[in-house]
């Protein structure tokens, strides 16, 4: 997801209130709070949305959108990194009882997230660095990054001690099998997904 990080000066207002105000004034923008900093992201472009559509299909085909889990876009994940921290992954596989785990600000406890996925845009460093630490600290079992900048698909697993023990980048031409912990066998065609995330040639 594209993001411009801005550290806020001292302000007595809660960051969540400032985040809500930004979203009201700029419809379509996504605002997250990670490590006490606001991350503001403009609306995604068409290739970003196209990549997400391609990505949803194998998860849904594997049955992850029925029964014990759901496949959802853009829902908040409450983070343990600071008192107001939350992230909004592009895509998530969550337990079906996710609504029972609401914390606040439309964000839900990390315990019900089996996988989070981000498609990079403008400031790709947030997805490749800032969010890696945040999701590891939240102990989300699987984090997938569609890195459009470097044409790689990253799969991070086994969070422990605030970091992911396993981080594997995959290149075009590879077929990636995700961990069974998400609830079903899912394979991703790296080339297909990365191509979907690029503008169509005229």
C-alpha cells in the first residue's frame, strides 16, 4: 500500500481522532497508526486493485471464505505496539468470529488474523519494513507482500520476539505454497500476481 509517513508533533488530541479527521477530509485515503506515527495512504491505483482481485481468487477457491474463515479487504488490525496503534492490511484471512474481537476504531484483535497481505505502492518501505515489525509483534502467523517495486512476492512466517523467523522472497516463475496454518492449501503464481500489479501496456 502506498503510504507517506508523518510523525505528529505533540498534540493533546488522540491520534485516532486526528486519523478520523484526515479520512473525513480526504475520502478514499487510508490512515493507520504504527509506532505512534500516522501513515497516510492515497487511494490505490487500478493495478493495485487488480492484483488484489487476482489474489482473492485462490483463497476463495480453497474455501477460505466459507465456514471457519473469511477473506476480507481493508479491515483494521489492532496492534500491540502502542496505545492507539492499528494497521489496515490490504487483504486478510480471519477467523469467522472476527466481529467478536472488535477493540475500537473498527479494528480487531490480532488473534483472529491468520494471514495479512499488502500490495506495495508509492512508499513501499512501509510494507517491507515498518509493517513487518508491526505484524510480527502482533504475532500474525503469515505476512505476504506483493512487492511491485522490486518484482518479488515475499512470504514471512513464524513470528517470535517481534520479528519473523522465516522470510522468503519469490521471483516471477515460481509457484508459492502458503503454510497450512491459514486453513487450506493455497498456491500463488508469482508471475501472474506481479503482472496483474503492473499497468497494462497501451
